[in-house]
């Protein structure tokens, strides 16, 4: 099969087509003939040498796929051969065939094509796990999302809106802010021209937000704490501006804040399977009725994966970038 390997860590040119054997599923895995694969920030980090795959995972990048099951492991009952599914995978998505844990396969939502389906697993698993399970966002509360036009951001806006929360986002241009509001955000702040702390407090009558979903870290950390109301929760899911921060414990104590964070790729299959079950029960119907739709910015052929990475690193996209096989 053709796959995209990383010849050396660093530049876009490191992503090169290679020939690899078609993998054989373990007892609890299925083999999927890939039709489309999502591109995500962790793929960028893996290409740069900053995010190695967990033990036992493929060294081929790619964390989400959509396609057709062509072979099943000895312990698998569902999905069966011929099933069209999307799946969260620990690696291997940039390829013509990819292994997936059977428990992490979800049916293609009715009315979706493969490109749309490939845009679902990584961001929907991540947002559900962190915003709803970990941060316990409730109807009527307010969520601040940084990077509102990212794949995570566009997913968080729609899910929070569907479950009755108010949403404030930050984005890097007035056009991106307008898109976020059209998508369902209540307010959007251009972080290049505005102080988002001042605007968040203004928008909430100096009360602050209940939950912050942050992918930036670094200098955003202290500013995020200022945005939180009493009993507020900060969820850290990436650290684009760096991992080291200073913490004024008084802010933590005075507001009774909860600071948490997570990564998804290294979590075990039962943990991810529990998220898959909740998504199927509570979100899939919203996708099938059109209340929520993945935002697709662009798609590229598998062999042009380097172009997808160039686009993602430019931050000019809105929503998801997909590879087609």
C-alpha cells in the first residue's frame, strides 16, 4: 500500500509517499480501506519530532479516518466487513489501509460523505472528553474557546451551542470572528486587535466565564485565569505558546478554580470507547439532522500531504483539512 512516511523530522518535504505492507488486524482490530483522513495539529508536531506515537502505534501520521472495513480480527463482531465507518486511531491514517480498534469505529452519519466523516473523530472525541466530561460544561454556562476557527474551535462552538451553553471565542481576524458568530458563537474577539481578557469581562458583566478551552498555553495561562468566574474550569489541550507558566495561587484559591488538561492519543481503548459510546448516543443524531456539521476548509490527495501541512501551519484555514485516498 501507499502511505505517507516521515523521512526526517522537520520540513514539509519530510512527508513522502512510501510503500508499506498492508497491516494485519489483531483480534480486537479491523482493517479499513481508507477513503479520507483528517489532518490535525498533532500530525504537525509528529512531523517536527515533538510528538512521537505511543508504544505499539504506527509511525505513519494520521489520527482519524473514514473508509470501509475490509477485514476483521478474530474477536470482532461489529463493525462487520463492508461497513462504512469513521474511526479514531493512534496513528497510521495517512495510508491506503489503516488498522483501527473496533470499539473506536463509528458508523458514517446518514447523509455524510467520506470527507465529512473523516473530519469527525479527532475533534469530536477531544471536545466531548474535555468540555463535557472533564470540565462538565452545563446548559446556561459560558464557554471561552481560543482558536475559534480551528477544527477544535468549530466543533466546540457547535456542540456547546447544541447543549445550551453560551460561547465566546477568540480568532485572528475580523472575518474569522464573523464566521464564528455565524456558526453559533455568541461573541467573537479578534485577539490581534483586542485584549481578550478585557472583552470577556465586558461581555460577562465582570463575572467571567465558567469554562475555558485553551490550545495556546504560555502567556495565555494567567490571562485565562482572569477570564474565569468563581468555580471556573480551565482545560488545557495543547501548548502552542509553550508549556512553562507562572501561577499566582491566590487567583486559584480566591475563585476556587479547577485547572486541568489532557491528551487523548495515549489514553487506553476503554477510555476512548466510552467517549465513542457517548458520541453515538448524544451527538450522532445532531449530525444526521444537520444541527451540527463539520466545517471543511480544503482537501488534498494523500500524496500532497505536505500541502495540507503547509496550509495548517499558515493558520489561514477555517475548520478541517482532509486528505483523500
